C-alpha cells in the first residue's frame, strides 16, 4: 500500500463521513480538516473565527528592528491598487519591552497551489512584506557557499531544507524590511520548521491561509510554470507532493486545531480566489 493511500485511509477513518478519496491532496486535506476540531471554523467568515476575538501576545517580538532595503525573496508595495477603500492599518500589539510586535500570516498549500500568485496580489493591495521561503532559499543557493550547494541539492530533490537555514534567512529578511506585518509564503513546511520558528522568534501566526488544490491541477500548473526551476519536473514534483502530504499537512492540521486556518478552494480562477483571500486579510 502506498503512503498516500495509507494516509488517505487514515484520514477518512478519522473523518467519517467525509467524502474521500481519489488520493488527491485536496481530498486528503478535506478529510483531515473534517476530522479536526469543527470549532476551527475553516471556511467561515473571518469574524466567526474564535481566535479573531483574542488578542495574541508576541513574546519575542522585539527581536527584529533594523531598517534596510528589502532583500531577495522579500517584496513590499505601499497600500492600494484597485481604488477600493484601503484596509485599515493593523493595530500594533505592543510587547512589554516597548518594541513593536510582528504580525504574521502564513501562506501554505501544495506546490503549485497558487501561494506566490495570491501573495503577490496581497502585496499589491496591502502594506504587507512578502517573504517567500522558497525565493530566499533559491537566492541563498546562488551564494556559492557549501551551504548554498546543500540547499540547491535539497531543492532539486524536493526535500525540506533544515530549519536553521530557512529561519535564519527569514529572520534576516524580517530585520532588513524594517516593517512588522509579514506574509510568509511556503513556511512552515514541517513540524521542525514550525516549532523552531515559534521557539526562536516567539511569533504565532495571526492567520494561516491554506490553498487547497487537487494534485492534478497543481501538477499541470507546475509543468507550465516555466521559470527554469530545477524542481519543476515530473520526478521532483512527485517527491514534493509526497513531502507535502507527509510533512506539511500535519502543520496545517496543528493550526487548524488552534482555529487559525482559512481553507481556500484553490481550484478556481486567480481572480475568484483573490476575492476570498482579500476578505480574510482585510479583516485582520
Ligand atoms: N488560480 C490559478 N489558476 C490557474 N493558474 C494559476 C492559478 N494560480 C497560479 N497559477 C499559475 O500556476 C503556477 C504556480 O503558481 P504559484 O503561485 O507559483 O504557486 P506556488 O507558489 O503555490 O508554488 C504559476 O505559473 C501561476 O501563474
Ligand atoms: N520552508 C521551506 C520552503 C521551501 N523549501 C524548499 O524550496 C522548495 C520550493 O519551495 P517553494 O515554496 O518555492 O515552491 P512550491 O514547492 O510551493 O512550488 C521546496 O520544495 C523545498 O525544497 C524548504 O526547504 N523549506
């Protein structure tokens, strides 16, 4: 029995009567989602999220302060693009040491689910800093260092790079932005990413956007992406799907149990998806 089939079956067993299961990431995720705390409110309007009413503390928020230009993998554009009313500024939560805290939205989903596409739109409309873990790692692999070579090898093989490398790149980019509202795309991708980030930065996400998309749709998009990436080939794509199911879905499940996940059907046009995404973010 393949791993994926086992996982789907396990999720379905948990999830009765969740409709399963041609083995797609979407059905697996739906089953897991169904199995987790229904109070997580995935798919409900943002105002109904239980956590929306809670002011979260950010213990180690004062760690990041410097103001320099954004670096690779980090983009930011001033508020507004479409003529609609701009989002009200996010209130800064003041940590006890007087420094400004960081607000983070994690953007998760399988490879090719549209994380980068939707993040770019959010950057265009809102004053968020977009940190793509993948972009930061791809920039790092060009450094010519032994660590850069290790990252290149792991990406080509569809593996998850050790957390200390990725977190250090993220932390540097956060420092360099001089801002405190971040859209972190493609991270955390496994439990090690998640727990190390939380313990090292003290940051908990305000919201986790989960782009839920069937594998066959993601596969088609990745094969058509045409960005010259070493991992957008059929062999590596298969490995990335497996890693996503095996390592990344449990992270989503973790945040779902905390009521922080908004599951978004990513098998739609980019415009339709964005309508839903912006509604979630505008309410933050
Ligand atoms: N909703 C969508 N419908 C069709 N194609 C899409 C959609 N969203 C993204 N794409 C395309 O699919 C490919 C993968 O999208 P991307 O945003 O890079 O995904 P991810 O960051 O999750 O890997 C890109 O070529 C992108 O233009
Ligand atoms: N947190 C992360 C994010 C990406 N990566 C690596 O970077 C690759 C590409 O990630 P990405 O987010 O840019 O792209 P997609 O796989 O989502 O299309 C992953 O397959 C991993 O090899 C990682 O190791 N750790």
